[in-house]
């Protein structure tokens, strides 16, 4: 399993959290087609800098590459990358 880290601009992050609170989901165009949704990296965080980070869980490196390519095409995405391993190689 791979984790893709996504940073959204402030407006998009706020909108995504609002939509999630109303039950509208946490996804972006293109990402939904991959069957993936965004999860807050810091749930309930009020600091706008931290609240703009989300994660997407994908099964493998190829799926991570596809998700990153889709995410980087979206105007609200400021960054998208695979979370580095927490243990040394």
C-alpha cells in the first residue's frame, strides 16, 4: 500500500471539508474515476496550513503514479507526492 500526500490551496481545502461535513464526499475530478478519495492528513485541524494536507491510499507504486498525474492536473492541487517510507531503505 502506498500513500499519496496532497496539498490543496486554502479555498479548495475549505470547500472539501465543507462538502465532507454535508455528506457530499471528499474527491476531486479525475480522482473519483480512479476510485479514490481524499482523507484529511490532520482531521479537525483549524490551522489553514495543516488543514490543506490530505492523503490518498493506493495499492501500489503504479497506482500512485496514476493518482499523482491526475492530481497534478487539477488547479486546486499545489503538491502531490508519494509519502516517503518511515524506515530506512
